[in-house]
């Protein structure tokens, strides 16, 4: 009976996943849908079993998934950044309702606006979209959210390079080393265990002359001062998905070169910003960012056997009306499903949660998944449905004495509730991809 029940549950889950993906494909390609469906089942799920040795007679059980092992996140740049306590709390609740990861801002220009004066703690002078790291870390602790530091080194003169930084490359090199050392001293213990070390290094700014081979030297320095368990990342812009993607693509060649010289790169970031109206409509028309291209990029960088982060996502609401919001939701659902299905991907990170809170020049795309009055957009509904419903396992069943319960579920943390008469017992268990797939309820 128990094997039959488990089989029915697994069959229902498989049919459910298939019907959901078959009905809403952006690409309307059965082969793409099969790869996505099989990828989710094979890479994000497994067969689990739970034993109940101490329970006799008929027992009611509920298996409720609390969190996913996979990381779903957004930037935390607006934590405590609104003009009222009520708005700040609403932002926190919306964020925590879907995400378990937050990107913490460490941009040099605003973290150290004056030499030696760092804005680490909550008493620091406010700067829009740049809350002090301690403020965001407090938010993360409050909601059990994993923080990710962004970024240690970036050559962008508008958003990162401080105005006071020397033009001498030797002095810049020393300043970079000092910056990495200080940040590692403050946050390198257990506060933040994942860092974007170098950001967008393939984008050259002629007004900023960086030290020779600064990408490699930055990783070398970070590896020296952060604990060995720290995950050090490289991150690059959306162009990595476009054009003729092959092993000699610039980003791939850079990463290969760094690995050959022994750089400690533990994960690879791939941005996904649609800062181009034509690109947005080409994607909707199936002319750009096609599944074959997307999978080719993931397969290419997945060869390094390092986790991939879809590190920054802006999907516009174009046109800026109800139709545009439905377009955004459609793209969101389909791309998230594709990314989630690939074995190399471990994190998908939306960028700006609320419309009107993007950096100046990018807010015109309305790339938030809630409106500027915090009302939900269709993209928010799709994310909640994917992350909290379709990609979480929740089961109710009845057992008899001696039964073991087997089921196919998503990796993550669970709470198991056992009801026998008036007695109710709750126990938390974790099923990890690389851990045990069985547990005993005592």
C-alpha cells in the first residue's frame, strides 16, 4: 500500500510538472520543454524516505518544505531605504516572501566616500541604494536570508571607483589590496561567505587605468585573506549570452586563463539585464535569447564544474502597461524554469524588487516585480508560484505501523508533523543533494 501511495504521489508530481511547462512555453518547442522538465526532476529533486519506528497504529503525517536548497535572491539595496517605517517593512516582507538570498552592496565609491572612512555600520551617513552592509546583514539575520557581497573590485568610474583614488597604477594596486584586506577582516569570518571579487572586467573605461593583470591579482589577494571556505566569484555583463558563443568567447578565455594560473574562482556569475528595448521585443518574438543559445552558455561555463549564478536580472515591463507586465511575467517564468533546470546553476538573482528603485538611467525599464506603490505585478505572482508552490514539496498522508514513507521531493529543509490521537510531534529535517536522502522521526 505504501509503495502504491508513493508511486501515485510521484506520478502526480511528474504529470503536474509536465502539464505546467507544456501550457506556458515561451518557445513552444516540445524538446525544450522536455529538457526543462527532465532537468528539474533530475537536478532539483530526488527520492527520499522517512522512517517512523516509534509510532504504532494509524498515524497522520504532514511533510512541509520550509526552504529550497537552491538560492533565489535579489539585491538588498533598498533595505531601510524608503521614507517611512511602513514602507521599509513592506519591502522586507515582499523580499522575504520569495527570496532566500540578498546581494549586499560593497561599491567602493559609496562604501568609502572619503579615504579611510568606511560606511560599515548602521550609524553611517545614508546614501540612496547603498545601505551600510551591517544594515543589510541585520535584515538577512531577521529573515534567515543568505547574504552575498558585491563587489570587491570594479573599474566603473560612475558607480564604483572613488573620486579620490590615485591615477597611479601602483598606488591603485596598493589601495585595492588594502580594501580587500579590510573587508575580509570585517566580514570574512561567517558573516558573508560568497563574494563577487571582480565585476565586469571585460568592460573597459578609458578614463580609468587599472593596474596590469588586476583581475588575477585581486583573486590572489582575496584567496589569501578570506577563509578557504569562502566562495569567490567572477561576474560579467549580459553580452556573455549573446553572439556566437564558443570556447574562445572572451569571458571563457579570461576564466580559463585565470584557472590555468591557479586563481581561486569558486563560482561564475552571468548577468541578465535587458537594457535594450529591441532586445526585449526580439526575445518575446523568439528571435533572441533562444533556448539553444541559453543552454549552450550554461553548458560552456558549466564545464568548469563550478556553480553558476544568474547574478543580476532586469526584465522590463514593456510597454509600460498591463500588456507589458504580462510580457515581463511570461519571460520571467520561462527563463527561471530554464535556469532552474540546468545542473550547473545554483542561484538566480533578480536585481531591483520595486519599480522606480533602479539606478538612474535603468529605472525607465520598470524592471521591478512590484509597482512603486508595492502592489504586485504578474511577475511577482509567477515567482511566488514557482518558488513557493511548484518547486516546494508538501504532502499529507496516513501510515500504519511499520510503514516507511517514500516520496520524490525538492532538495531543502522540511518540517515533518506527526499526529497520533491527541499527540502532535514536529521535527525538522534536511535533504541535501550531496547529503542523506533518508531520515528517522523520533
